[in-house]
C-alpha cells in the first residue's frame, strides 16, 4: 500500500535488529527509502556515524545503485525540528515533507482499467465477518459489484460480491457506495479472505504477486485454569470462551496459528516470538479472560537434507565495558556466536550475536543481573539453521507453597534465607503455587503460611519485628522466562501467578518415579 519508506534511525543507538528487518522487507519490494536520523538534539548523538552505519546496512542487504543514493533528513521529533544537516535545523517538519515530495514517486493509477485490489491486511467485525484492507491499484470499486478473489498462498479462485465498502477518513472508517483508484478501502462480504489475495473484475482476472507471510517460530499451550483460585477473578473462564477468543484472534493476526489438541480445554498457539505471544496474553487478560499458559517452545523444522533446523535470532546488546566478559561467557553457554563488537564511546560497547531462539528464553533477567541493570538487549528473527545441540536450563529451583492460605510474616521470614521471594505477607496462595526462587537447583516445598505459636512464655527479643526482604514482583514476560517444563503461568485480570502443573507433592513424586 506504500510507494516509499521512512527508515527511522536513532542518532545515538544507530541501526538495530528491527532496522535491518524493516529495511530488508522494503528493499525486497523495491520501495524508495528515505533515512531519517532522529534525536539529533541528544548530547551524545553521533548522526554522521549513524548515516555511515545505515549505508553499510544498505550495502550488506544488496541494495541497488538507485537505493544506495538515499536522501537523509535529520530531525528531533520531540522538539518538532528537522533539517538536511544536523547544524541547520528549522522548527518545523518542512525538510521532511519536501524530501518526501521530491524523492518518492507519485503513485501510478489506472482508473479506467478493470478493478484490482491487493489485500495487505485483514480486519474482523462481529457483524460483517472478515474485512480485507488494501489499496485500489486500478479501476473503481462499487458496493454490490461482482468480484473474483484470486491468487494468494493457495492460488485459489472464488466468485464473490462486495456487500459493504468502506474507506478511511483519517483514522475513522466510513461506509461508501463507491471508491476511486488510489483509495485505501475495506471490502466486506467475502468469507475466508486472506492477506496477499487479489480482488479482480470477473472480466479481467489478474492476481498481483503474493507476499509470503513469515512462519511462526515459537509455540505454547493455552489451557483452562484449573487452580484452586480458578473463577475468582475472571469474567471468561470456560474452555468455550478460551477457544472462541483464540480462533477469533487468528482471523486478524495472520502470522499466528491455533491448533486444537484433542481436548476441549487446551490449545497450541504459535507466533513469531515470545513478545508476539505475550501481547496476546496481556490483551486477553485485560479483556477479562482467565487461563493458564505453558513455557514457550521453539518450533523445529527439517530441511531438504533431513537435518533438524531451529530458529536463530540476531541479538544486539549494549553494555558498559566492564560487563562485556560476563555477557559473552553467559551467551557462549547458550550457543551464541559473536559476529560483531563495536565501541560506542562513553564506556559503552555494542555486541552482536547469532543465537538460537531457545537460548534467549530466560536470558533477559540474567542480563539485568549480570550488568546490574545497565544492559539493553533487542533481537529479531534471522534464519533457520542446523540444530545447535542441548542448552543448559535454568540453574535454580522453585520454592513451592506447602498449603493453601494467606502468607504470614513468620513463614516468609523462615523461607527467605533459601532464595528470592515472589510474594509478601498477607497474600493468598495455594498448594503447588511457586512463591519464590530457590538458590539451589532443586525445588523445595515451603510453608509460607506458617503461624508463630502463641505461648505464655516471653523470651528476650521475641517481640522484635521480623525483617523481611522485599518480594520480587515479576512481569508477565519474566514469568514466561522463569517457568520450567513442569510449570505454568496462571493469568487472570487481577493476578499473574506461577504454579506447578501437578499441584500436590505426592502427584509430583509419582510422576517423577514413572519417568525414571
């Protein structure tokens, strides 16, 4: 739907993994690029070096001679300033707008030719069903006119009719009877629409080239919440509610997959990474859903040679110089390969790795610990490569609640010396819930609800206040990184808890004996 792209680059951070991904897609589609260097007002900005980095990235991605001759605009979006050089900034965006007008070619339309629309995205409405969104490449779209859906991944052909037609006025969608060539429109009334398919006039069926959708790389199980606290905090708590919500999601979230598992209360959901899936989890949580999810797993493939392959991520880490050794040591244990190391100045180093996606699970919190909160990481999918071998799992165990009840200061005080606590006093917990991280590798059952016995005897100092170490509050992403294969994350609108799949100690012992 676009004729050009603005490649936004930070004047200090430079080209990040997501910059490479976006630019690669734009160059593959032969779009005209404009590089915009933002935040040039920062005291530590290095705009000229960043432009050189962008040029190297263009060359590395195989740009044509025309694409290498890209214009550069310098800007400070916060202050509303732009200019063609860092030293000649004006208090407006005229430099950017003028560059767009001169560098990006005007769209070429054929209003008198037969209708042709390429669907670039899919929306969904409860009343009209799936809605295809795309730009009219030629012809005129009219409400009620017969059309043919063709092309796409399956190269199918389907006769249909435009039952409803919408166009955009700003961010608002407005129903219209007719839309001219060049408009971005929404077409409703066609069942089974998919991204990459083309709407054509029945008299001239010519599908446009299909843009392949990237395959999922990570999957996890979504299941009915069966904990002792199930149903207390959620609005939608049944397996039917969960199923309907997940299958509604895939109607618009085209890179996500949902599979049934043979039971009515669990589903396998696959996405483009942990972040992709965690966004879905957080959205459902805010909508009132209550459910449980398993540890994310990478999706392995088998290539033509019969080799097992796994997704590899391109990882970029910015750390102070004194922590470089610790970062490289930990990532080496996770099968990472260092591909580049750059001195950023101001005692900062940028490390770039190629690392298996499973090697990044649980690493973000480890990085923050190793760098005392000074490490910044970002990563993006690189490619599928041969399986790198086993990677050591987390080295710590879990502190598991012994019984259902409210936590007490006395019980927590006696537990905190064993490791980190995830709950404070007066918090309801249940048997099998994870209440902390054990400093050792094994799991330990602890009684955090234990009350101090009341006696008539008073020893010296017995009434002193107990000093508790503040509990560590984990985010959803940190919980997904922390849990092991035999653990789950319980998600409700009000709480995020971690628990064992088998809640009682006897169940876990029996399961362990069967495996041995």
